[in-house]
C-alpha cells in the first residue's frame, strides 16, 4: 500500500477511524442505556391503587407500610413492590357446589365431583345424613394478616368453614337442619367461623353464611319426602283444629255472656216492674182512702172500658133499653155492681 501524499500510512488512518467510531458508539450506547434506565425507573416507581383496594408496600420482600387508594410513588427497580389487596370487595366461597356461569337470566351450577360430595355430606345430631350446600361471604379486614400470617388463606378458610358447619349441624336434628332451624344453623356457623378466623389470624371478616340448599341423600329422598308430607298434613290438621277451637270458644263465650246479660236485664226488668206495680197499688190505695166512691167508680169504668174493647162485636137483647148509658148505673151506691150484672145479663 502506497503512503498518502502527506506522509501518513493508510493503515493508521483506518485504525484512527475505527477508534473514533468505537468511541462514538460507546457514547451513544451509554446515553441510550442511561435513558432506558431512567424510563424503567420512572415506570417502576409509579403505582395506581384502585378505590376498592389497599396497597401493601414490600421493600426487598419485607413489609413496610400500607397505602390508600390513588396514585403512589415507590423506590424503583423492584426495590419497593406494592401488593394490591381488595379490602372493599365482597368475596365468597362455595361449598357443595360451584357456580359455572352467571348470566342475566339464569345461573348454572355444578354439583358433581367427589370433593363437592364429600364436603356437603354431614352427620346430624340424631345420626341422620344430610346434604348441606352453603356459601360463605367475607371481606379482607387486615391486609397484613391476610398476606403474611397464613400461607393459603383461601384454603384455610375453606377448612375452618367446613369444620364449623359440621360442628353446628352435628348439634341439631335433621328436621331442624332441613326446615325450621336453618337460620339458626347459619347464624351459629357464622359466629364459630369468625372465631376460628380470628384465632388463626386470617385477617378476614365473615359477612354472612347462607345455606343454599339442604336435602337428604338421593337414596332416601323419596321416603323422606313422604315423611315430610305426613308431618305437614299432621300440622295442617292441628292448625285447623286450633282454628276451629279459636272460633268455637269465643263464640261460646259470647253466647254465655249474652245469656248472662239477658238474664240480668230480665231480672232488672222484673224487679223494676214489681216495684212499679207496688208503687202504683200504693198510690191507688192512697187515692181510694181519700175518696172510696169516686175511686171505685173510676176503677169500674176503666175495667168496663177494657172489657168492652176486647170483646169485639156486642149484641144487646133488651126491648126496653133505649141506650147503653143506663147499663153503667152510676146514679146510686150499688150502681157499679148492678150495672155489671145488667151488662152480663145483656151479653147473655
């Protein structure tokens, strides 16, 4: 290779060009790396916590603090990590069945599988078997305990929920579990489950325990239905008898009260009438003592007036009688008796 006119070797020139290119490339790579590191740092330092969540800050894997919903900045490059815990969301665990799909009009469930059958078969207090399906609804109340005190909170919750339900069902008869005592079983199971959850520091708050469906096992279901039907008929007959009893007793009491009141009224009426008649007799006697003749004549006239009014048609057979007035005979001391005799003779 011939040297250049200025006396420089072409190989040296090429080496110089290579060194300049390497220095420029290294500078560009350094700038690019720094920019990339800055972008990664900015990206990893920002975190958004949703309104129904609480953020738990872990610094190099160790718990540091909790943050409320909203935007937050943390140490970048994975030094700080925010674990989001849905504390406002209601969670649920299903036992004895599983929800496959939820639609606007219908919801499908799955109730097959050895695990679901095992967790739903329970022994009652009277040594009968019942198939119990239930739902546990809960919320996370302590994010720290929920994340760090128990390794698998969901699995622990399922175990203690099944244990509490079996304990409560074992204290009740099969009829109580299937019919009248369902609410009591659910309430007692909730209290026992909350106590176990607090004892194991799961950090969850049990909102509700709902008995979804309680049935006897399939092999004995027809016989059990017949027994239930007989019990319902018995209760209906008892209720009808009590209804008739409730109708008959008030009616009998009312009739007895009416008879008593009627007797009391009759007694008061008789007493008052007797008193009135006695008072009237006394007054008439007093008036009679004052004027015996006038009183005797008035009494005679009243009696004749009543007799003539009640006799209806009257026929007087006396040729010499010019009128009825002489029949009264009110012109002498014995006129009343004579008039009465004459009147009787005329009516004959």
